[in-house]
């Protein structure tokens, strides 16, 4: 895989701190654009389309959302940003912005559309498909307008996408909301980039699993030689500290504590083993102080996964999201889901899977003996098939 160009924002990464209750569940916006000339592939032209927009310009949009870039991996066909509140992925024709906490993601939407119109020449600035989704908030009263209610969020989205449809799935704290607007005009294609996405939203993490995602737990890996290994919360994953500190698949230039500790966590928790058959991956990881973790993984320089962890007791939450088709690497959805569940051991989780075109896989039945399904819905969304399922520990 080509070596990514890596950027680290030390000014922000060195000074983050938060000790208050935190809203882990994210807002997720995905916008697809079509090439201006239907026969010209935006994907085929490196650094074209949305990749022509400089980082500093996207930062003007992220400022409105109230989050900052911590670091970035840049490839010919994909820019992957780890943010102070989750992740941002830029393809030549797709934007995927995921933000948590009290960020105001939808405040960034008009600027996003303005940037696309101003800075890109090869793509049509009117969106082809948009998806906005989130699960129910844990602390809804702390959200800022327009995220104080689903009705307010829908009203904003309708201003830009009057044909869009708002939907709600499940109930109670697992409730999941989605707004989508999918145009499928003949002649407008999004290149040969078959869309697929899997999200796992996990709550009530096993305390022992959650506790690993703290600065203190990582520091205990630095205990001097001779320290009894039983005192070490990650004893089963002991690697040499030097081998863990170098960033996974990237140049080892992560010299601020957040990135350094993040890289150690990625290896110690085996996040770098979620796709064990993948040989080309780079993982940009960050550990927050006093706790919390985020990473973006890039596979084969074109597909991503992202993990974000809020480990605090009482509102623990972890999310996993990917567009890596597992069958391409000899794996199944079940392999990936079970590997992720084994890292966090949540008491409850929600799966959302989207497949474009003729769905081949769907969600695995009978996930495991440990969990029972509490809600299952599947439906068509434009040219996609979507599955929503919730599970709880049996
Ligand atoms: C990793 S971030 C991203 C959260 C993510 N959406 C999730 O899935 O949980 C949140 C975690 O980092 C911690 N954190 C510490 N400082 C933070 C900061 N300045 N901004 C965001 N999160 C911070 C929070 O307390 C929380 O545990």
C-alpha cells in the first residue's frame, strides 16, 4: 500500500482534556456527489474532486461544527482525519463526517456545500445521496440547536433536501434515527465504488474492557521490568513498549502523548487484529486524557474503519464503523462483528448495515449464544438494502 502522508496537529493534540460527562453517541452525515461529466471518473483522477479541497478549508467547516483536526492520513484517493470529536473521511466524491459530544454537525452543512461548489471542478455540487443518522442521545438536554430534537434536525435537513425522508427505528435508548435523500438519476453514477457500510454502536461496556481505554492503564504498560505481570491490566497483550509505540503502518512520528498512547492501545487491545487477513493497513490512533480513544484505520489505501470509545462508567459507549467489504479479505460480517464485540464486551449493541445494489450478505443470523436480538428491521432505502438490529446480553 502506498505510504500515507501524515499530519499531526500538535497544538490541539497536546492540550485536550475533559473530565465531564461525555455524549459518546455520534451524529453521522454522509454525502455522495456525482462526476460533472458522467463518463469521467472522479475516482480515477488522484487528488481530484473533493480531495482538491485543502485541509485548512475543511477546517473552516469543522470550526462551525465545533471540533478540531487531531491528525490526518492522506492517500491518493482518500483523506482520513481523526477529530477531537470522532472522524472525517474525504473521497473524491464522498464526504463522511462523524461527530460526538455536543458538536453541531448540521451547522457545518451549508459551509460543506459551499466548499464543494467553490473548490471542486470535476464533480456536480448538488448532492446525489445524503444520509444523516444517529442513535438516541444519552444526555439530550446538553445538545445544542439544531441537535436538541430529531424534529429540529429534520427541519434543517429538509431545507437543503426537501425530498428527503425521515425515519425512526427501534425504541427507548436504542432508538436510531435516519434521514436520507437518494437520487438515482439515469446517467449519474458514482464510479465503480460499491457502497457498503456496517456500524456497531455498543453501550454498557464490560468495565474491565472499558478501563483499558484510559491514560493510566496505558501508563501501567511502562511499569519497570520485574513488576509482577498480574498487576498489569494488559498482561495478556504484553508487547515491547517500543514496538507498540510506533504507529501502526505509519511513520513513527507520533511524538505527542495522545498519539503515542493511542498507538499502544491499538496494539494492546488488538484493534489492529480486527482484519487479521489484511496486510496493508495504517491506523491513526489517539488516546484522550484522562480517558477515551479514537482511531481511523485505512485498508489498501481506499477503505476505512473507525473506532471511538467513551469508557466512563455510567455512560460507556463504543462505536465501530467500516466500509471494508469483509468478503474481499476472506472474512464474513460475523467474523468482524465478533472480533469487535470481543474487544468491548458490551451489554447492549445496535447493528446497522447498508448494502448497495443486490444485497448478497445481509446480517448474520444467530450472532452468538451470548446475545439475544431485541429488535430487527430491514428495508429498502433508494437503491440500498438496510438492516437494523439490536441485541442484549443473554
Ligand atoms: C474518544 S472521544 C469520541 C467519542 C465517540 N464518539 C465514542 O464513540 O465514544 C470521547 C472520549 O474521549 C474523552 N475525551 C477527553 N477529552 C476529550 C476532548 N477534549 N474531546 C473529546 N473527547 C474527549 C471523553 O471523555 C470520552 O471518554
